[in-house]
C-alpha cells in the first residue's frame, strides 16, 4: 500500500473500512486502493495456472476495455465542453473531500441492454464517498446521456442506491440534472416496484428516519426531473 493511501486510510472512520476495503476507485474510475498480494502456494509454472491464466487474461482485457469505454462515454467530454459544463465524474470529484475514494456502484448497468440506445452506466452515477469526513451516498444524473433521462434501468439503479443508503443510514446527496422519463419508454418507467415511484418511498422513509438528504439542482430538471429536488 502506497504512503498516500495508507495515510488516507488512517483518517477513515472505523466503520468506513467495510465500504472501502481493498479495491476502491476515484470518481474517475481509477484505482484508489491497491489489491493486497495474496501469499498462496501457487506455482505459476504449473499447467493449471498456465491454463487458467491463458483463459482469464483475454477476459480481463475485454473487461477493462469495455469499462474504459463506459467511463469515457459517461463523461460526455465533447458535449460538456460545448456547453461549458463539468462532466458528471468531475462534478462528483469536486463534491467529495480532496483525495476521497469513491465506491461506485453498477458501472456496467445498461451495458448493451437496449438494442437501439447506448446508456453508459444507466445514465446515472451512484456510489459512496466522503464529504467533510462523513460517508455519503451520491446519486448523480448524467446530462450527457439523453439529457439525464430515466430509462427503466436508470430507475432500478437509483432505487438500489437509495435502498443501500437507507439500510446503512447514509446521508444522500442528489446531483439533479434530468429531463425526466425517457419518453419512448415511459410506459416501462413507472409501473414496477423498483421504478420511479419507489424514489419517493425511500425519500419519505429516510426523512422519517432522520437521514439527511440534499438535492443540488444543476440543470433545468424538466418534466419528471423536477420531482427529486422539489420533494426534499
């Protein structure tokens, strides 16, 4: 473990280590903690090792290639430059404490899910980081993905983040920049148990439990996108 990582680790609250254990990234998806080296009786020259290594190495390369593509797409760099706006991951980085790790959830949500639409990371960044040395759940719309619109998978990812926040009593910060439901799929956005209506179930549950929630409006938040900042 590098000195920088070790120094930051010492400043984490004790209970934070169950979130930031061994492989956490920054908000830009780069590794923050290093994997520990396992001291196991493995012979790298043995046939089983060579066989499994030859099979898994291409898979890992494909995984990393696809992840890099997702991180690039969800950053919406060109579009944000034209609009003079920060990318979604830049927004999260600026919100977190300097040097804070970010335990991001569901980076592959929406990957090749819809035949005619690309929805990197479901158009939503969710994860746990530190703000003022406190663990906080971040739920951030990505305006570079269909103007932050909600697909069915976006709703499921949003609800899952709220569920984790509620179960672990984590304050929630919503970076709201959404155009509401993705209209061609609006019939699939509302009816399910883990769809848009569930947002407000958890908002009410966390409010009743005294869990702080803050919404920061970073865009026009038109249509259904207005409900999150207006209901807190």
